[in-house]
């Protein structure tokens, strides 16, 4: 009985298939790790104004040191007796609200005052 080790029977051993697989792999890397790729990330971030409902905002868009703030809130490193942690100073981004329409000022009437004795039998 003869035993043959056939390693090149798969389609991936072709040069064109290898190049296609590498292009797909590097396409994923470019999508997730390229800082200039803005797919799925908003160019401008606004707070919800009038006419809008608040939605999810990424932590990166709210503060420049969001990882430090999150680590401080979760208490990461608080039990470290070797190196004490410095207090975290938040570096928040100033976001403007996005209004769909301009609102007019609301005029409220003066508070109503009811004096006793102005109505009969009361």
C-alpha cells in the first residue's frame, strides 16, 4: 500500500488566490486601523438640540483622554501599592448642539393672584 502526501491539492496554492487573500486581509487592516479611514465615524459630532433625540456618542468624541477617565471611574490601578496614580484631569471636548429649527422666546404670563373677598359667598 502506497501513501501519498498531497499538500498542493487546495486552491489556495495558486498565486492569484494568494494575492486575493492577502488583499482581503490588508483591506480589513486598512478598514479598522487606518486613522484616515472615516467609514462609520461621523466627521462632526454634535449634541442633540431641539427636534432631535439623543443617540449614542463614542467616548472618543466626548473627551480627548477618555481611556484615562474610564480607568479612573472603574478604579483600575487603585490597589497598586508600588506606584501611586496621579489624579486624572479630564480633557473634555466642547460639543455644540445641533438644532433643526430656531425657537422663539416663550412668554409666560405673570403669576395669577387670587384675592379673598372678590367673589360673593367666598
